[in-house]
């Protein structure tokens, strides 16, 4: 009997790092160095970028929600038609 060992390598996008060169202002780099703690500067930059992107996405959602709910407040006729249709639907059931 022969023992076969199979190694499976899983690649996940979240774990892959791609080296990039960026230019930072000296003041930003000094703040990064000061606030990084025991982590590497690269890890700190990644953490801050993720937070910034998350913040930006939430701001975009807030802006979309504001636009969606800022519709015409005088749409009484549409609202009334929807209420009537809902009542008719409930009466059938």
C-alpha cells in the first residue's frame, strides 16, 4: 500500500500583497512612524487605507440615502394610490 500526500495551496486575494511604490509627504510618514506601534509601516498604511476606503464607502451610501429620501414631499397622490392598492390587495386575501 502506497501513501500519497497531497498538498493543496489556496490563494486568497485578501492574503496576497502586491508591492507598490507610493510617494508620501514627510509629515504623513512621520505620523505613520509615530503611530505604527509594533507593526510595520506597511501594515499601518494598509490598515489606514482600509479604514479610509470604508469611511468613503459609508459616506457614499449616506449621500445616496439622502438623495433617495429627499424626493418630493408633495407626492400625496402617489402615496394615496399606493395605499388604496394595498387595501384592495388586503381585502382580496
